[in-house]
């Protein structure tokens, strides 16, 4: 009895201690339980990239580092989406939403012109149709690529309803606008739109009206004027906010044009793309892109502009000269090599694509450029372009594309000011 009497109080005390401990653990688990992510201010965005992207975790692998960077970018976008900044957007017209959705990987992609959309179209062909199908159109022109219907074509509504994690594309508005100008106006690919800029009085509509040379400043002021008049901007230069609804989709990654290769690599790894497709896609980006894509670009220029040549608005040598200059601006041909006018002197219609491609490729091979050379030459061209743009026009661009600057983490500093190339 003495043993039993002395044992019970001790057992009771231990039981109370145990119960108190369990209760404490329960309370702590309830109080500090992570709150499930919820839409903020109507936004349906949810960060998909998680786990080792946490700041407190040691980032020891390349993939982990990329994952960490993507998590920060997506969370920053989410933070902007949760504010009222988008409600006061300077340009809030409904855009032309063009989405792809890979059925094989259930991944969405918002197609943004001047952000590598031709490459992404080929990538979706690889993902859903295989390498053989992609090889067949590798050297086709951009015009052919974008004019064809594809099995992965989708819609914003379909991507939202299927809750497909979505790849978002981004590019600094300054460089995106300059790229659109060089591609569509300097090379006359959208020459009919150029007729709207000088407000030419067309008295006889049966006559061919030749487009005038338009400066970059003219191009930017025309965009600002159309936007201020409530006109829908062409998707090649419309704000990305109006094309993708980035606050409504669920982003798996944000692929910046400035870090395209690294962001593409992370995206494919995050999707768990099989080795054969992964190697094909990465090699097509890092391999001989000039040889595979340049003839297609020249073919697009030829098909779009040949009417101007036939109507004596341009001659073939003029067109070759502009094409040469555009490739220098884009960093394919070194500025140290002047346009070889003698080699283009006898250029004629049937041989334009083949001859121009042949000459330009031979010059590229004779004067190879490093990645650093290419990067520096592009930056110099961009800086020079904005040096000729008025401060008033730059301020207008900053206001019109304010949300793109904020959502995708770009500085408002223009290319001709100190600090742009260090952002």
C-alpha cells in the first residue's frame, strides 16, 4: 500500500506534464500554421515556384539559384497585382489575348511579339509534336511560322479554366519598342501603317503611295498619340499587361528577354521536359541560330516588301542595305564591316533571298563576334536611338508602359542615361 500510495501522485504529475506539453504543441501548430495562399484584391495569381527558393535555405545548385530568382520575381509581380496600380493603368484597353497550351505538359504560354515568340512557337511544336515536326519548319520564315495553325493554340479562358501554370514573357519596354521599330518600320514590314504617321493626303487611291522614312521619334510619338485617342495598339508594341492578363494567370516562370537562355533552361527543367526534347530546344537556341533563322528572316522581309520594289519605292540594293543595317543593330554583323555595295549591285528579284543570305552569312563567318561583342553593339545602338528621342516623348513612354516596368522589374531609366545598362 505504501508503494502504491507513493507512486500515484508521481504518475499523476507526469500525466499532467505530458498533457500540458501536448496542448502546447497543438496550440503552437494552430497559431503558427501557414495560411493558405488566397487571391488578393481579386487577383487569382498564385506563386508556383516554391520549396528551396526560400531566402533562409542555402542555395547550393544552379537550379536552386534559378528557382530562388524566379520565386522573387513572381512574388514581386504578385505584390504589384495586389495593389491598385493596375486600376489606374494609362492603357487599359482589352488586348488581343493569344495563348498557347501544351497538351503534353499542361503548360500555358502567353504569346508576346518581340519577346522571342517565334522561338517559343517552335518550342511548343517540339513539346507537343516532337523533334521531327520541329525540324521540318526550323528554317521556315517567321511569316510562315505564325500564319500556320497549331494544335496547341488556345485561349486565355481555356488557360484559366484548366488552371494551367503559364509561362510569361517580359522585355524592357525601351528595347521592345526599338526592336519593333527596326523590324516593322525600318525594314518596312508594316509599310502600310507607316502611311498613317505622316498623314499623307491620298487623293488618288489607284496610285501607289510610297511610305516615307520614319524616325524612331516619329514612331514613338505616333504610338503615344494613338493611345491618347483611345485606339487599340498593335500587339507588336502594345503593353504586355494588355496582352497577357499577368495578374490572372498562374505563372510557372517569367522569361525575360535579357536573360532568355537562363530563364528558358529553368522553365524546361521545372516542366521536367524529357532529355531528348530538352537538348534539342537548348541546342537550337545556343547553336547556329544565325544559319538556321537568318534566311527565314530575309525571306519574310522579301515577301513583305517586294511590292515596294516593284512599284519603284525601293530598289533591291536599298532593301539589302537596310537589311544589313538591321542585322548590325541586332548584333549579327560587326559595325567594323561596311555594307559591300559592289556585291549587291546586280541583285534581282528571283535571287534576293538566296543571294542576300549567302553574302551576309559569309561576312558573319569572316568577322565572327563574341557574345560580349554582340551584347555591346546592341546596347550601343539602343543608346544611340534614345539619344535622339526628346525627353517629353520618353516621359510619355514611361507613363504608357508604367505597369510593364513595375510588373516585370524594369527600371524607368532610359537607355541613354547612366544606370540603364547596370539594371
